[in-house]
DNA sequence: CTCTTGACGCCGG
DNA sequence: TCCGGCGCCAAGA
């Protein structure tokens, strides 16, 4: 298994910052990482989740349509329900629970990455 | 080097 | 709503 590079670290740090019960899409994570200064994309985030997701609350990252990614849908459904998220089949209320880092939160993430 | 393969996403039909 | 088509991008074959 490959080891995480700086871009992976940035992605993982963002996902780690998502509070329980809140959600983002792969694309949202990518946007935030871009704001942090690295180039990124939804597909790139998905790859990092596939490789290193178990190090972070990966289940809070869902598809843009509010659907759970097929390969991990079963586990995600259980973990999300455990933190109070209403799961309807493969659908979750992304619009209602979407998380965006505040400027200060963003600064904190930047700080944590500066190691 | 080319071609395929995804925990993706937007647009049309 | 549910596909199909594309664009995207890095990893493997």
C-alpha cells in the first residue's frame, strides 16, 4: 500500500475536521483543499478515502447527490445512523447537514498541516 | 507510452 | 428520477 503524500494529508485533515452528524461531498472536500492551496478534485478525494479512509471519519463524506458510495454503503449507513443522521435507503440529507469550515476552522486546519 | 478503472460530478434526454 | 456521455485524474496493467 502506498504511503500518504502531502495532498493525501491535506484531504485527511479536512475530513478529520468534520463534526459528527455533519456531511460533505467528495467535491466539497476537494474545494476546501483547493482553498488550502493544493490542486485537488472529487476523484482525487475518492482515491484518498479508498486508500486511507480508515484513518478518518470517512462516512461523513458522501456523493454530491446525497447518495452513499456503493462499495461502502452498508457500513456508512450504520455509522451515520449511530451519530443521528437520518438515512433513507442510500440517501442522506446532505443539503441539510452540509458542513463548511469557518475561516478560523480553515486557519486551524492550515496550522495542523504545517508540520 | 496507451488503455482501463474507479468510495466522483455535471448535463441532457 | 434514472441513465448515458463526458470530463476528470492518478494508479496499474
